C-alpha cells in the first residue's frame, strides 16, 4: 500500500509537515448512546457544543468552505473516518491493485464509516469524480454512510438511497481519477482529519468530534438550548426593545 507522507518519520514529523494535530482515535469511548445523541443534532449545534466543552478547538477541525450537499434532507451522518487522497488529471498504471487494497481498508474495523477524500489536483480540484453510482453503492455495502470531499461527485440520480455526499463540485467525468494513498492525514476545506476520527456532517458541512468530550457535550446541551431560547424569546416578544434583548444576552 502506498504510504501517506504523514506516515514517514512518525507522528512528530507528520505534525510538523502538515500542521495537523496528532490525535489517536478512541473508538471504545463512543457508546450507542453517544451516537444517538450526536445523530439528533445538526452540525452547527455540534460545533457550538464543542466550543463549550473544548474551547481550544474553536476555529479548528471543521469545513470552512462551501460544500455541495445534493441530499440536504438526509439526517446527520456520524461515523469514523476512512481517509483517502486522490488525483484525476493524469493516470496511474498501478491503480488496480491499490484499489483492491483500498477496499480491504474500507471494510476493516467496526461501526459506521464516513469516507473523507482529499483531492490533490490543486487549481484543477474536481477535475475527475471519484464518486458516482458504482463507488457509492460499493461503499454503502461496506458500511459507509457517505463521503466528504473537496473533489467532485456525479451520477446524482443513481446514488443509492441514504448515501450522503458533501462535495466541492459536481461534474460529469471521472477523468483519470485514482487513489494516491489512504489511511493517513487529510484536509478537506480546512477540516484536518485522521483515520478513525469521529466525524459529524450534514447540509451545513462537517466537523471532527473529540471522542472523549461527547459526555460533556451531552451535559452542556441543556444550558446551550436555554441560553438561545431566552434570546430568541426576547427578540420575538411583542414588546421587544434593544434593552430586553441585551438583558437576555447577559442573563
């Protein structure tokens, strides 16, 4: 299997080379109750909760540019990241064996999976689509909920029901798309992601959830909801004034 450059020289070299954090996944701390909780929330609320319980992560580890979401009515997807890097402008004669090895990688492990794909084609990102009817059907069969990519997607009417996509663009061709490597660090529109990270995504974008903070997020939800409700009630009140809104914000 090709080696992601971040895997050369160990974690310290990876952090220095890419600016990504070094974080090892902790699947064992994510319970069915955690999944149910996260699935009940939209991604902006998840981001708000992360800011409360892990303020050092504010402004990090989420997508910061628009991603097309062709299926906006699907519920939030919450799963462990499978990471991939691709290119499409030129061919690669060794692609077939790499593709077969990649399927073993996707199928390995347990729990729901989200495929996070970084397109490396620079100014021509999205030149060829990795995702279409065939890839989405195969990945769904292997336990994947969907994908997040800065690259392109296609075949939208033929995508299997329930498979979510957040993509940088929509296009007609796969060109010479091929896997560069997989299982290493990727960055999709600012969301630095490692294999095994827990990802939450919906029509708004995606964020990496700190797995050891989910219980704290559950505890923080009531307070967040109450604060927002006070401000909204003040803004919607028939006798609203700027002073009543300011009072609600201060309370």
